[in-house]
């Protein structure tokens, strides 16, 4: 115990200099409880606290709290919880793993979690323990974005204000006396977004970013080409709620005052809600949050994960972001939902299916923050495709052939699926009505369940109506069966000329010879008379030999959107589909098991869709 207290005193001497130089009144807050009153001791900048003094502090670390200004001269004050190795000698410096986000409040991540006393957030304790972070010589720093936790200021969801917060947090972490000046960022979901922001800022101190399941363009999380998603109000409500969580009763007075900033600044919540209601993608509000476009020329080493079929933070503009990024890249991409690299499902299987997340992440940080040569040669990208097989490749996507395919045209009624359901009823089916989408709280960490797949028989009934020459809620175009296994990768794009106004939904299906079909990509848009081009989600899906690619064009009948049907008949002509294709025969296998969510997805999105007369060939000429 005597040695441990000596280490704490040494760490205290290192961090005390901040309290002397920051110039922030009341920084240290009230005196903390004396040692031995565990588990409720509260850290300040000058009084570090160990796990023995407060059981919310991770073992092997000492906890301190700090405040510093954001980088935009707004007067915003940011709060940081710092965890240093408990055994850190005096005058010894370590590299810093930094996470910046809204989920580090002492009372809980997205709501109160029932703690009996205050302490640093446990949000990334899985990473701290899995990577043995402190034994491996790193500090871990959690910074509250403006308006959250112990930070002041108005919420600014991914905007210039939060970008200034990230800039300030990186600079602050690099300049502390216990820091080597090398900073890496770590996060999942919202705090993966701040990692992408960090990369875009191009700060010398930021040496590496690990971003799991981020949003690549903030607009795409709220709208799809002008069509609102159901969380257009729910996401604002979620973050307003998180921002106004009560602090813990034993938080120091300074932290408590900052945490209640919105009490005296209610306009912050009103302004935050208003921003989400801006539907125009080209409004400055959203262009300043287009992280994919802002990544142009960035070169921070970047390690990302992305589920192609997840229903929360989708792979929209991922390819654009990676194309614009010029630095070293590492990635795990595959068929999972909104999970972390080390997460496991109930039966113990890894949610992503691949072993070694913490070891590979630590190796990545060691290489770029410490200059340590890796002892294991990891693939740049490890990718799981729709068969559940994993492959290694140097980049993503790998494209052997790009094709531009003519789909022709057709007509549909923009009625939200009403005529399609009437068609199914007339044929003896009993379709469920279109479901209303959830409108409650909805943040990037937690999304409620939404309507996902078409009612059984609906697609088949529409194809029968199409063959009869009737106009219903959508029409289908079919390819010839593919002669060999062929992978659709990258970002499919559909362009067309429309006559009429309303909404359009575009879907791609993998249709087996027995007529079972899996919808594997989709996107929606507002449509008006003229030429329209729509990027679908990034994908990685293999069509087996003998399978057919089907394209559905029509009204928004299913999925996560809050559209307003126009009731008009929309006529489509000169539709074209651009695809990036890869040959699975060239795959180089790498370690990984089938991700459990893939089978869940297949059960949700498989419908009956017997192939109609073919009108295009996926691989013109028959060879990749």
C-alpha cells in the first residue's frame, strides 16, 4: 500500500501543473474524501484516486479530473476524466488514447445507470481490460463534448463546435506533462464520429484513429436525399435528454454546475432540435457536417469497422470517406449489426466473428504512437462477405470490373405501398398495414427496432401485377442468371429519368433459383421530373452462380423512413445501374467465423420473388 500511495503522489505531482496553468477558477472543486473512505473518493486535478479508494476507477489506474477551453473562443469549457497507469514513475511520460463524446457523464452513458457514487465512465472498460492498457503503458482520457457531462456549451451534433472540441481535446492531451505528445483516438458510434472528425482536422499530435461503426456523413443519419428518417425528431430528443441528466450527488460542485448548464441556457436544447429539421442536404448546416467530403487529403492512420447490414449507423458515404482519406488504412468490414470488435452474443460467439480485436488494436497503436514494429502481420482489410467467409485484401473495395447496366423503365404509384397491399389482398393474401415508425429517443448508440422487410407475398403479388400490365406500388427488373459467383461490392448507383413528383425507393435482391430472394441493398430519395442519381449503401454481397439480380423501383413501402406519399403515378425511363464487381475466386482467406447477425438478417429480409423475364446481364460478355 505504501508503494501504491507513493505512485499516486508521483502522478499527483505530474498533473498538478495543469491546475496552476489553466487559469480556470474553482478548478479543483471541494476537498475530496481522505484516503481510506472507499469506495467514494472523488478525484480532482491535484488529488488522484485509485481503485481501492473508488471502485469505479479501473484497476491499475489513477483517476483525475480536469477542465480546459474549447478551441473556438466560444467560452465553452470541456471536462476530462484522465486515467493514468497507477505505477507511472515521476517524470515518466506515456502516449494517450483519447475518446471524445456525449456518453462519459458520471451518472451514465445514455441515461442514469443507478450508480451509488460518482466515478469515471465505464464505457470503454472492455477495451481498457482487453488491451491491458495501463500495463502496456498508455493513458486513457475521456472528454465530454460541449453540453454533456461536466462540459458547458450548447450541443452541436457533429458541427463546427464539436469539431473545435475535438481539436482542443487532442491538443490538450498532447501537451500534458504525463503525455509523450502522441495521441490516438478510440470510439464506437458517436465517439467513432469524433475520431473521423479528428482525422479530418489533420493535427500533428494525432497519430492514429480507431473508429467502430461511425456515421460517415451526419445528414445521412437523419435524411435520405430529402426523405426524413423516423429519428428526425427522436435523435434530437435523445441527445437533449442525455445532456440534461442530473449529475451524481457526490460530484464536486464545479462539475455539478457545468452539468446543469442547460438549466440556465434552455435555448441550447431548442437550437439543437431545430438543426435536425433542416431537410436541405446542401444547407451549410449539413455541408459542415459532411465528414466524408471533409476527409479529402487527410492522412492519419485509420482503423475502422463497419457492418454492411446494420440498421443504425449504416455504410452510407463510407466509400467516399475512404477514397478521400490518403493515409494508412486498416478495416474490419462484414455482416453484423451495431457492435464493437470484441463484443460477444449470448452464446459466447464473437459478434463480428473475428478473433483478436484488442491485440490488433493495441498493435496498431503501438506502431503509430510508440513506433513499435508489429510482431504480427495483419491484413489491411479483413472482410466478411454475405456467405460468411472472411478474406484479406490490401484495400476496400477491390474492383475487378465496373459495369453500367441498362434497366429500362416502368411506372409505379407513389402511395406508400397501398396499391401493393390491395393487390396482395385481391390475390388472397393478408398483408400487414405499413407500420408507423418509432418516433421516441434514438441515439447513435441505441436505435429502436424498425419495420425491415416486406410482408410475405407482397413482392410476389407486385410482380404478378407487373406481368399483367397493372401499375402498382413498384416494378421489378431482372437480370439473367449469373454464370459464375460474382461479388457486388463498393457503392451501387442508380440513375434514371422520372416524370412526376413524390418519393422513390430502390432495392437490390439476390434471387435464388427456387424464387427465394434476399434484399441486400436499398436507398430512397425525393423525386421530381428530370434526371436523378442515387447512391445506395456500400455493400459486399456475393451472387452465387445461377442466381439472379433483381432491382425494385417504386414507392417507399418498407424500411426506416417517414415519407409523405404524393399519390402520383411516377413514370421512369432510361434507368441505369452502376456496379463494382469482384471475383470471389481470387479471395485470400483470413481468420474469421460467420457473424451471428448474418442469419438474423437473412431471416428478416428473405421474401418470395420468382424471377421474371430478364432484361440485363450482370457481367456483360460473361467474364470478370
